[in-house]
C-alpha cells in the first residue's frame, strides 16, 4: 500500500483536518498537485494518510501527461511532491 486517501469538502475542510492532525501531534505535508490539493501525515502504524479535494476537473492534457509518466520507466530526476511541511509542536496523542 502506497497510502490511504480520503476526499474532503474543500479548502476550509482541508485546513480543519490539517489543524486537527497538528493539534494531535502529527506533522503535516501540504502539496498542490494542480488538479487536487492534499495534506499528508503518517498514522501510528507508519501508513501514509492523505486528505484531498479537487481544485479543477481533469482534462485531455492531464490524461496525456499521465500516459507519458506511465510509459516512462526511467528513474525520476526531479522530486515529485515538493510542498509545505509543518512540524507539530503538540504532544502526539496515544491510545492507552
């Protein structure tokens, strides 16, 4: 499993979920993928979790880019998901 993704309602909902993670001690990465905007963290078992929402519909250019990426088996030369990273200052919440 690469990661688990959930869809939220939009920017306000995404920011609320980001703040909840930070408040519970989880560091958060935010990435604008052009057609979606996402936040990422790792759950207590080390699984990557994503919240995301669509910023625009996909188009023919997106489809062509996806096909090009899938057909290219050479190693990546550029980082794929550079984005804002916020480290939480809260104590991480744990079940007891």
